[in-house]
C-alpha cells in the first residue's frame, strides 16, 4: 500500500488519514487473502502465452507498490531492455500497476520517465479545481463564506465522503497516457499481457483485473483507503491492491510465467520505541499488513526467479514524486547488482527482435471517433454533461480538449467523477462519457466562519451552516438554506435555476432574514453607538453567465426592517425602514483566491436605483466600480486594486451607507469605522507564500492604501485621501481566511486586528 507523505499531502494530512484508515485497513488486513480472478465471458485468454523460442522459459514481471518509490521500476525495465531479456507478461500493484500498465500499453521507458518527471503530482493528488476553473456559481460560495466539507445529509443520518479525493485528475492522466490502448478491453491483447491487483472492500480478497478499461484498472489498484474514493468495477468496490498483495508474484505465475522477476519497492517497517505515539503505532500496523503479505509472496520465489529490492531507505519516500532522478539512480544500482542473474535470461538480438515483432501492435495516434455515448448515473441531463464538449464524429479524438471540457462539468462541484474512455462497440470506435454523483449527495453540508476583533473590546463572530440541495432539476437547479448564529444571526433560502443545458441563462431568488449590527464611530475612532438592525426581504434576478468567467445580472430587491439603539445614547432615535431597489451588475472573476490573491483579476460594475415605486422610503442612485489585479513571481505576489463608489443622487439611509475599515479597505481604521455617501481608494499589496497545503497558502503580506469616504461628491478630491498600511500573517483555510495583522493610518495610531472569513 502506498501512503502519501509530507511532499504530497503533508505529514499532518497523512497522519490524519492514517487514523481514518485504521478501521478500514485492520478489517481488510485480517480477511482471508484469496485471489479472485475477474474475467469477461467469452474472452480468450493466453496470459504469458508461448515464448517466441521453444528453448527459453516464459518470463513474467511482478512490480510492487510503493508510491514514488515505484519510479525505480523504470531502471529495472531499462536494464531488461539493454540485456535483451524478453518480458512475456506483467502484473502490478498500486504504483507497480501504473508503471506496468503504461509499459504494457506500449509506452517506452524514456517516455514514462518524462511523464513521471513532468507530471504535477501535487495537483494530481488534489481533486479541487483551481479557483479560475470552478464554475461561476461555485465561486460565489467564497463570497458567501461557505465551504463544502465532504458531508452529506439524509433524512435519517449524515453521510461521509468515502475518500478525501475523488481521483478525477489522476484518472484523466491515466486515460490520456494509455490512449493508444484505450480500445483494448482484454489485457491479454495489450502490447504485453498485463494484470492489475486491487482489494475488494467487502471481502478483503485480492481482485485481479484482466479486462475492461486499463486506466480504470490502474486507478483502482491505487485507491488508497480513506484518501482516494474506492473504484467500483463490475459490482466490486475496490481499494489499493497493496493491502493484500503488495508484490503480485502469484498473479504473474498464474499467467503462465516460468521465471518471475520480482521488484519490491515497499517501505520497510519503522523501528519504534516504547514511547511511540498512537499515530506512529497506527502507521506501523498499516505497514505490518503490507510487509506481511509481501513476505508471503517473496517466500514463493524459486531458485530460477530473481528478486530486485532497490535500497531506497528514507531517500525516497512514498510521496516523493519530485525525486525522480534519485529513485532512478537507486533503481539502477539495484538492477546493476542483479545484472549477472538477468544476463542468464538474455536471448540473441535476432530472437529478441523476433519477440518484439510478435507483440500485438497498438495504434500510435489518437483514434478516429465514430460515435459518442453517455453513461450517466447522475440526476443531470446528458445535455448538461455534454454542454461545450464538442467531440467531432469522423475526426481524431482531441484529448486535451475533452479533458479541459470535462473539467467544466466537474466544476459544478456535485460530481464524484466525469471521465471518458475510448471503447469499441460492434466494430466501431467511439467515446464513452461516464458521470457519477458524489455518494454523500444530493444534500451537502457547507460551513463558514466570520470573526473580527481589534483586541480593544470590539469582537464579533458568526458561524454559518448551510445545506445545499443539488441538483433539483435535470438542468442543475440548486437550493440552499443557510443559518447563521453569533453576533449577527440570520436565516436565508436561495434558489438557483438554470434555463438551459449550458447554464448560461438563469433565474435566482433569495428570501432572507438578517440581524446585522451597525456601528457608529466618532472622529477619534470611538464606537459611540451600535444599532441592532432586523430586516427581512426578497431578492430576485435574471442573469447571463459567461462560462466560468463572469455574469451580467439584473434584478430587484425588497426589504423591510427596523433599527434600534443597542449600545450608546438612548436618546438616539431608532427607526423603521423600507427598501425597494432595482439593480444591474456586471462581474468578472478570474482570481485564484478571493482572500489572498496571487494571480488573476476581478472586476465589478454595478448600478442601483432605489425608488418609492418599488416600496422604498428613500430615493437614490448608486454606482459601484471595483477592480483588482494580482500577479505572482515564484513565492512573491503583487496586488493592485481600485474602488470608486458614489451616490449619484439622493441620500443614503444609515443602513445603506458605504463603510470602510479593515485589511485592504483602509487598514488603519476599525472594521466599518469610516462611513459616507461616497468613497474611493487605491491599493497596492504584496504577499510572500511561506507554504502551500492542499492548494491553500500560508503567507506574510502587507498593503499600502490611499482613500477616504465623503458625505458630498463635490468634496471628493485626490489630495483629500488618507494613507493607510498594514502587515499581516495569514492562512487561506477551508472556512475562510485567517489573519493576524497591524494597521496604521496617516496621523492615527496603530490597530491590531484578527480577521477570519473576509475577502480581500
């Protein structure tokens, strides 16, 4: 079994995963280890087949699992080629299944080395899409401060995601890499006969995969329990094969091999002391299962067989996919040590060439598509999954395009996977699109947290919990109910209703109750009074989305509420209010993070008209313009932004006034300390990324801002702004940004602030 370490998922993630895996692994590890061969009805199977020369034995290769340690397999393959040793069949587990499957599909050792060295393994082991790739709808979750946490809600219970990762990206890589063999469903008819070993979750037995989708078989063999979601093939739920058969010697022998070359790249047991931690003990138990079944397999090797064990030690750990050169060097030393034994199996050049020529030939280019078929296990219409997916019948398959467009469907956030494979039906070659929903759906739990304090008596916090219902219609309608508790409690229900399969045109409705606090400060920054505002109302809009880039919206809002003095002079009058507004807005969002942007851009242009005819007790017109650009240079990133918000006519009531204060909004002021009918500011920011954990940044940063708020538009002047600055340390957590910083303003004192859950 291969467990990612710090390089791939970080030590803390790996250790948490180990604790989650314990219950699964122990149960499977204690089950009887019985091989179960999966074969298709009516298929002819030859296994290792007959050797090209009657005078030589059939040679089989057993490649063990070990994560990045399995890169050493390539050096062994290269040595076998150099020595002219014919390989008649291959069986692999986990990383051994990846290397063995690619080699069996006809990929050269050099091409495999290039693939493994150039692949972004951090991204492959991370299913989350970069923010620019996500749908515009899912980007709005950031503005709502909500994160989907992998938990579903049914009428009677909570449902947990069966794996932290769905394996969408890594399966796409397998599909593309094995494209030349994608139409081959009998693994005996590959360039080299092949088997992948997985573990049946329900029986604990080994499952030997010998037909079907080669890419899916490789993915099933690498399904790390608790990390990758299990793979379902022909009714079996499959996990990583290393749980029960780390080095599949018996499998390759059952294929007909007379001589087995076994390569063991597994991680040896740790040397623990009596004060070992619980997590270390859990890791050791997991290792016991792997080394135990490995030992049983190695004990079956005979005198004619060859065992190669690269001395990887701690130089290359399971998650060290960036150490390709080191793994290859250690593998080369191990292969060199077995050179004499390997040479005994060599054949003359002429016989070796004859052996290569006898192998089945596979297409060397992308297949021509003759049909497209959808295998849809979701509640979405086929048209939604295929929207934008232009697979041209009669043309060669464009793999780059199809993978890019399938990500669009995956970006909806409610699919476990949406993949493709090339298949042959009735002698015709076509593309099969497969889509599966997340097993914990269709009701998803989302959480969010907002907190801010200046450590001088001002403290506000809100915890939000939401249930997302998706999809409600074949076109992907969604509903969400959000409850907020804390300083500003609230309740909100939303409906997102697409009108077409491409989700370009849509209707949106929201009904809500909110209980915000409005703080009033004096010129010295003292909170002189706080209004407790209670309001409820309805928002409706129609929108046109432009892919995942942005949207144009037009709508109306109707709110009714009251404000009462909660803190301050009781002589201040409370008031009731009615709001009736029409609005139009255009937004473009290509930022990589809404909280700590390093790349991309954001722009928003909005116009609001408040009218008595819409039920408002005040009339005014507003225009709002915001822009933000970010660019990174290694670990460094710069941000440039500007905002201009103005009341074109009328006067804003207290609940609608513009408010400034906090990081990137004049940091030397407390949150919402500065108010006005108009405001403008420009900012420059800098951040340095200290580390990245699962695509989320820990960083140090700072901002320099210039701007102000005004009561009259004619008073807005370039020389009437106030310089502000801040420095902060932050982490882009799953519940929103967490940062601690200090803000200063021109002719003012410094402010220490802690903020959680606010966008940049």
